[in-house]
C-alpha cells in the first residue's frame, strides 16, 4: 500500500486530493512533504512500513501527475506515473470518502498495480477504464474521480 504525499508547496486542492486518495485506499496514509527531499520521504515511508510512495505534482494549483517510487531496504527508485487531464474531488460532486478494509478492482488494473494495491473482496471498488479512475462503495461513487491525460 502507498504513502501519499505531494510536491513542495502544494495548493489546498492538491492536499485535499491526497487526503481523499488516502481515505479510499486501504492501508494508506497521507503526509505533508514540507521541504523534505525525496530521500527523506522514502526513508519515512520505509520506517512506517510502506513499499510505495505516491507523489502528486500539480500544475496551476491542480493535481497533475501521480509519480510512484518503490521503496526497499536498499533505497528507492521511480517506477512510473500517471498524468491527469482533470481531477474532481468527492466534495465537488456530493460524494463522501470512507476508509474501506479492502478494495476490489474492476477494469484495467494499471493504477492498482502501480500503487501496490492488492485487490480483494470488498464493498469498495476501484474502477478504471481507459480514460477514467473512480471509486465506488455500496453502489455510490466515493473518493476522487480522475480523468487520465
């Protein structure tokens, strides 16, 4: 499971996006980066037992990319990323974020595998089509909605 963080000096919207992601991805956490270099962020993740760190960068105050690094005892390395065309927060479409125990995956599994999310039986479903990633719980959309760029 990932540890979510941001690039330096994130906007309020990017911080809210990171918190929403951490709420819908079980076993994850959101932390503020502050002025920490990536090395310190990787070390913090390692100490907390995370194997992935997802860093959200922004453009014009909006979340733009999610870059993922793999963390192990030997160090860290960038392993991939996803660019967003747009992001809609749950609060913007009346959705609510709830922390699930497990997550099931529907459609393409690229996003889930990049973050190291292991799918299981759950009432929360991560749904990924070619151009959109959404989260559903008990038939209602929860969490952020991401249109891929």
